C-alpha cells in the first residue's frame, strides 16, 4: 500500500531482507514511472508475524499457571495467549505444539522467543 503522504506498507515478505528488497523495488518502479522521490526510503519494521512448531504436545492448562501473563479460555479460543516480557512479543500457543509469534521487530527476537518458550516448557515438563 502506498499513501499520498509518501508512506508505504509492505506485507507478506518472508524475511527482513525480502521486505527491504520489495520496498526498494517499488521505489525504483515509481521513479521509472516519473515520480520524483528524493533520498532513500527510511524503512522501519513494525511487526513480524511468524509461525513455528515445537517438537511435541503442550499441556496448556498447566502452562497457564507456570508461564504467567497468559490467557487461556478453551471455550472461546483453543490456544493459550502468552505475553512474553523479553523479548516483548505475544505468542499464541496450541496443544499441538504449533504457535504463532507476533509483535517482534527483528527476526532474532522471534528465534529468541521461541527458544526461550521451548526451554521453559521443557524445564517444567509441560511438553511431551
């Protein structure tokens, strides 16, 4: 999406590099079309959404009490919502071990959050 203010939103990229390449490609196409663009684009990653699968099933009921900062209402939604403090992300965790991590600003934060969560679940014997 490109707005008249000059701001642009890029979605669907599979990596930070891919998002940056997409922005530069669009800017090049705009210039080629005769639109005057001064300077280089200032790119800011606002939100990374990633999915992952942990090796095993997770006891969501017990995880609710052990992890803290969670919400789990299986009648409303089948996943546990975990608001991690560091890195500051939100993880939707399902009993199957699959998860969605959102809110990261760098790819490294996603890897850190998933690794940290997996370690906590293993340590507390909540994954089997």
